[in-house]
């Protein structure tokens, strides 16, 4: 079995875990130092305009996003999670719930803000760059990104050792599932994002939590980029694009002029 197939099976198990956990998810919130700082940081960020929430889960953050957003599109792979999220917002709220696997989903429009709550640590390292290409494709030219997450893993979860991002977690009934949990250190995560062409500051809290806020530092070409607004790629239009920090980088202002031409 090739590496991709093994990883696909792991990610399928991760989706199954969160679907099974959905009824109890809100009871599993980590009561650790620093958690209370996250909501304050999001409020200070002011997620205004049209907001895309990736991996919305049971709507932990959706109501807070709706307080400032003109509309929210909330995407999650678990129908069970989405049903709970929908029950936690007011009838008639400006929110659209989308059931989709974030590793295959493609945005159908652009947003002023992309928000992720405790999702980035569940993205395997091999899919980190392609995932951020999807984020880039979803953002309006002057769009912003905000995420919250944690690096918390218990010793008994480390079934493949501390160097592995594959861990084991159990639902309240004792069923075991393997999931991805990458223990990002804030400074290292900030560096990885900078190499991909993002200007995002990752801020640690008093505990295992952290948050990131920022935008694109340069034009970032999605790995699966299929065309441009005028039927030509940026390279065909004479625009150099950053690819994982290895190609010439273009100031964001120049990319905006091209994309809005």
C-alpha cells in the first residue's frame, strides 16, 4: 500500500472519529491555561465582511463570527457536527453550512476572512502546502486569515512515539481512533507560513493554545491553479509567483493589480 493510500485511510478514520464524537464534543473542551485568550484575540481581530469558517465542527466559533460578519460559510466533513452547529445559530442567521472534505473541497467564491478553529493541527505535513493554496484561492485580494489551535497531546495518545503526528484518541464509549495531531510550535509554524508566502503572526498563550492572524505577503499560486480571470496563468501574464518559498516572489500589491485588471 502506498503512502498516499495509508494517509487517506488515516484521514478517513479522523473524519469518523469526529462524527462519532459530535454529541460529546462540546464536553471535551480543554480546560487549560490560555484558552480564554482565544476569544478575546478573535474579537480584537474583528472578522468583518464575508467569512469562511473551515472545519466549523459543532459551531464552537460560528456564533462569535456572526456577530461581526455580514455572512458566514461554515464547512465541515461531518454531517453530525454540522447538525449541531446549525442548531446553535439563530433561525435566519446569515450562515451557509457546507458538508465537504476539506482535502478535496474547492471554494466557489472569495471571502474577506478565512477562519479556522482547532483545525490546522489536524492537517498532515504532506498536505500543509496544498491546504494553504486552498486558503489562498478562497481569499479576496485583501483578505485576512485568523486561526486558533493547540499542541496538546497526552503521553498515552502517542501510539507511534512523540515524533509522529499520528495519535490515538477515544470517544466516551471507549472506541479508539487514529487521527492526525501535529504539535506545532508557534515560532516554527510562523516560519513555515512565511516560506509559503504568508505574513501571519502566530501568538502563544499561557498554555498549549495559540492563535495566528495575518494575510498573504506575496502572491501565492494554488498548487492546482487552473487559470486566471482572463484565461491566462500569472506566468503567461508576466507575473512571477511564489511556490513554497522557492520561486521569485511578487509583492501582493502587484498581484492585486493583475487579478483586478
